[in-house]
C-alpha cells in the first residue's frame, strides 16, 4: 500500500477513536492492538499518545482535553479539527475494529 493510503488509514483510525464512544473494556483491547504500531505520520503518533493519555473517554469533552494534552507534550500547534469530525455516514470501514484491521493489513502486520 502507498504511504498516502497508510496515512489515510491511520487518520481514519484516529478519527474513529477521537469521535466514538469506546467502552473501558473495549479500550484495553484496542490499546493492545495498537501498542506496538509504528505510526508513519509523526502528528498521528502524537495524537494517538494524547488519546491514550486522556483521562476521559468521552469524546464530547475531548476538544479541549486533547488540545491541552498535546500542548503539555510539547506540540501546541496540532490541528485537531479534522480528527474531531465524525467519520462520514456510509463509510465502508464503519467500525473501529475494522479500521484497525485494515491499517494492520495496509502495513503488512498480521498479529
């Protein structure tokens, strides 16, 4: 898969994480799947770490919380707007687990 396609897959995973409600038990499974993933886009790595470090899992409060978290991490200028927009209706990769699977396939990871 091309670097552009991998970047798009990463962005979709991050948008799903940042806009969807993830139950606590489900979060541990998602974190396990993505724990060893090497994000191809540096901004994507920072955004994922901010999501992991966020105390709340409520996307309604993340706009301020995630911006503050990335500022504390030394990245005050990240543009969160595109990551906090819900996935378009009818997106074939509608579920987070499907998006993660497609990302793993895109980079050749099979775990």
